[in-house]
């Protein structure tokens, strides 16, 4: 039976398992793209221990991209070996990416000690800057929200 993508009135076109929560939106705002904020349709899926997101010009396109990630995720896990090994990339909190399928996974690596968490070459994210009450970050966020209809539509290869 077809499921409705949560937060939308759109029926899912793929046969998502009942234990995988799916949600989406037609006009999400993404901060921190290479050219600044952009708007996009998106579908997010939450299989155990991970989060998958597809973006596109329509919900159908976004769901297709999310489904493709989900299929890669379950195929890797279904090898009998499970996921891994993992690479940390920019995460210091124990999250990592499976080197075989590329899926981000939570709590798969030991978190770095506090002194290892503060790389001098790491640029603070917009969220980091907002949490530290940098006025420019808050202006950037509120400006993007106030002018959401004017933001470019993002194109991603997810």
C-alpha cells in the first residue's frame, strides 16, 4: 500500500519498509551551499543508525535520489559483512561514512578528545556561528528566510 511522504500530500512512489520513516517538503531551504543558501524539494529517510536525504526540483526527483541512496545502503549492509570500515571526514563526534557505500552513520567511531576537536583549519559552519551569536550569521539566516521565494533552486548530484 502506498504511503504518504510525511509533511506532504504526495504518495511515495517507492516501496519503503514500514520501519523506515520518510518525510519531505517541496520548498526546503539549504544553508551553506557553495553559492550560499538555496531552495529545493527534498525527501529524507531514517533507516536505523543513519539519515538519508535526496534533493531535486520535484518531490518525485528527490524521492528517487533518496531511494537510490537507500538501495546502496541496504545492499552494502546485506553483504553479510555489515557496513564499514568508516572514515571520519569532518566529524569529530563519532559519526563516520562507510567506505564501501558512502552512507553516513552515527556512533561508529570513537569521538575525538576535546583537544583534537578544534582543528585550526576548520571553518565554522553557519550553525556554529549562530550558536555563538555572531550577528552576521543570524542576519544571513533571517535574510534567507525572509527572501526564501527569491532563492535559487539548488541542483545536487545526490
